[in-house]
């Protein structure tokens, strides 16, 4: 057993996020582990660009209300203690509501050795219309 030396908090790059987003890498698995875990904090109104994960992603909401959108126009609200999974290849975005900070634990797997797909494929930024679409609760 060993303690992992923490990495400095990182600022989310503008190509991947609208607004202010910070993340702490909790685990960036070295082979044979491929698990990735980041604690991500979104300022009010901040959100990711559209993206998808080769092996899927799990989001566990820690604080605030998360908005999670899919290409069919669905935007769900998820609250602290709730967990949302995004299947492999599903294009989605996630972020904070316009008036509150949001924090989630993001979990995903890296691709297997020999799999040339990127872990995460980043796409275009979401529009204000997509962000402001009608929202539904996660249940």
C-alpha cells in the first residue's frame, strides 16, 4: 500500500469547457489498471463541450445540481448522492446550473492496450439553446 502524491489542481482547458472548471486527478491508473478518477468543480453556468468516452463514463454528484445532456435534447438534473452512467460512445455534456457551483466525481476507463481509440473524444461546444433546454429530474 502507498499514498499517492497529489497532483496540483488543473484548470479545465477552453477547448473542452465553457466557463470556469477545475479538476483534481485522483487516479490515473497505470497498467494493468485503466481506471481514471477526477474530482471536477464547475462554477455556476460552466459546462463541458460535447464529448464521448470509448469505454463510457460514470458521474457521481457530490455537490450542487448537475445538468447532463444528450444529443436527443434530453437534459437531466442529478443531485448530490446520485450517480449517472454514460455508455460507451454516447455523445453528452455535463455542467452546473446557472446559479450554483457543482462538483462531481468523474470515473472512466482508459482504452485497453492495442485499442487506438482515444479515451475521450472532445467535440464542439454546446449552444446556449442546448444548455437552456427543458430539464427533467433523474428519476
